[in-house]
C-alpha cells in the first residue's frame, strides 16, 4: 500500500508521478512482480516435561495406591457373592485380597480383613462406585535406606451408592450407610516390597466433602 500526498505541482506533473509509482510497483517492464518472501516461522522446539522431584513422585505413587485401594474395595463389595466359595474353602481367603489388591499392611490390613468378613456375612452387594472427592498427601519422609513414610487425607463421596441382597432386591440395612467419609492414613514404602502400602487408616463420618 502506498501513501499519497497532496501535490502542489501542475496536473501534468502529478500524472507523471502516478505513472512512475505504478511502474515501480510493476517492475521496469510493466510485468507484475512476485510479493516479497515472508519470513519463515520456526515451530517451538518440543521439550520433555520437567522431571518430578522424589517427593512429587512419591506423592503421585501414593495417590495412585489410594485410588487402587478404593477401586478394589468397590469391586469386592459389588461382587461379594463371588467370594462365598473362597471363604468356605479357605479361612484366609481375604488376605490376598486385602494385601495384594488393596495394598494394606499392619493395622490397616487388620481393619479391612475384619471389614471384608463383616461385609460378606451381611450377604449384600453394592451398586455404584465411590467417588474420591478429595485426596491430599500432606507429608513425606524419605530415607536413604530406601524406606519412606507419608501421611495423607481423603474424603469419599458415597452418596450415590445403593445396596441389594444376593437376589437383587433392595437390601434391608441395619443402619443408614454413611454418605461421606473422611480418611486419614499412613502410607509406607518398605525395602524389599514393591510400591507403597497403607499401614494405618482412620475413618470418620462427615456431612459433606469440602
């Protein structure tokens, strides 16, 4: 685009000036000239995401372990009738379930071993899935020897769960099930064991998750 100014010369001179501008734009012989090349743009180089610190990696692993715990707990309660034969055949039927699938040891393991027995004895099954509404690993202590420990908090939303008996009818529960639960837990990484294990869990009923 060109900017023109008001000419003060005679009309003939103005016409000549316009002709000169047009000639310059088209080239000396009047042929159109290609537009000037545009500057090439360089795509930004792809870079790998920053590596997690040992504490950040530990927190991510603990959160994944907790999610695995809740998924395994839901799966057991949704298919409790499938474990009836196992319980009848083996008094320790639930040890592998709690330790390997729910990844629990020590006090947490004992609490959930009792819970699995009580749930199986009730002859009911869960319909729906627990929602992990909040999950926070609040402190982590790493050791040079390969062990580590951490404390965490979670809030579970169970308001969407219902319960049926083994025939599929609505279950007659002795008490109203809790709709929300707050969990505080201790998780440990032990030398010679693969991954994190929950070793202590304290559960309190709450009115809602924050």
